[in-house]
C-alpha cells in the first residue's frame, strides 16, 4: 500500500509546533507498514497556489499511489485539479469541524473528491444518502505517547488553545479547583490570584517557572504553540484533564481530537457532555462528564481525593482507546470502506 499524504507540516504554519495530522495521517500509516510520501500543500500554497496545484498533480501522476489523503483546510485545491488527480487514484478528503463548517465548506467540496471523510457522526447520518461518497471516521489516538506508566504529578490541568468561552472557564476553574493551564493564550489565566505584579508580567513569570519546573524547553516570554511532545507530557502527567468541548464557532458542542488523543495518557478525562460522546466512551466508567463548571470543579476535587476511583476510570479509558479508537483503526476502516485495502 502506497499513500500520498497531503497536510501541513507545521501547526497552522507556525514552526513552534508540528501539525498533529502529520502524525496521524503520515506517521501512523508508516508505522502500519505502508509506504507514504508527504506533501506539505499548506506551505506550498502560501508560496503560490497555482504552482502548488501543478506540483501536486505531477506528484500524483508519477507516484504510483494507491490513494491520496488530503487533510482539508480552505480552498487550496480546486475541482479541476482534484478531478484530474482522481483519474489516477482515489483522492480522499479528511475533514475537521464539520459540526460548524459542513454547510459553508465541506458540502460544496464533497463532489470534488472520490471520497470525503467526516469525523461528525451527526453529519454522516444526515447527509450520507445525499452524498454517497461520504465516509465516517472519528478522531483517534496515535499511540506514540503512551503515558500509562508515567508518574502523575499534576493534579488538574488543561492543555490547549484558549478561545471563546475557554478563557472564563479556565479562570473560574483555576480559582475553584486549582486548574493549571498550558498552551497558546493561557499566559493570562494560569494563576489569576497570584501576586501584585502587572498581570501580564506576573503570568509570564509564573509560566516560565512552571515550564522550567517540569523540565519542558523554555519558551521565554511568549507562550505560543507547544510541541506534541510537550502537549502529551502534560496529559501523561495529569491526574485529571479538563476537556472542554465547545466549538470555536457557532456555539455548538463537538467531539474534539483531545477526547481520543490523550486516551493512553493515564489521565482521567473530565469532559463536557456532547452529542455522541457516550457512544465512544461510557460515562462514569471510562470518562467523567460534566455540564456546568460547578459540577466540573466538584468532580475534579472528588477524584483528586479518591485515587483508586480515578485510576480505575483512567485505566478503563485507556483500554477502550487501545481496543477501538486508535488511528490505525480509522485508517484501516476508511481504506476498506473505499474498497482500496
């Protein structure tokens, strides 16, 4: 099996961190024994869209591929380019965030691809009949950062980017449940009650001390994109992980990649209730749901005081992830559904 994988190498073009889908769609197939070539269309399109499309077509025509994976982003590819590529081998789009961008983006582009993969079970159920080339594959865990045997020396953490309502959520949980936050945008929210310095300088100093304390590479005065090693290091060392599932747009709940990505970390996933989440993990046994911040704080405090209960749920979460929700499961499913594997 030979694949061409098209996504970004850097996280949204930011060289501070690698794009997770580079790992999921390129490194996982390689670990499965497939041959894979990588095409960073995101960076190439920033240089010139038309040139990127020409290079893409030349690569597809000369590569002898069984399939092409494209992690969709914006309008880097057009219908004509994809139609020409589709005459050579199956072109498979992998979508993100269809919960809020199906109507404005994915629905219009679905006919351009031989197959389109949505990670939204709701979108799949609603549109499969009208879009016969639509496939479903949820987010998953790569397995590259197994933290089940890592010592848990962080009680309650959030690792990720702050946007929308997350800022207020992080501040509130920091005050009421001791939440520690890491990642882009968290420098204003890590310890809201500490000291009398100017808030920005105070937060910067605290972030630097926290990073150094936990032996992470220093990123000076700017907390920006962290590497996946750093992201997973926090998850692997956290007893309880705050898992907000608010979308970045249109105020809907969606199943985020983190739900599966931290599945082998040994953490307890404390997550918003969200549509379909209970079909992947059993509430109260494999993860702990919450609806309000007060409920989230109460449950965080409870499981931090009851280590056996916490560890049992975290272990069940990891077992379910390993058995059903790894990226090699998703890739195998898509290739079989497409009649390729």
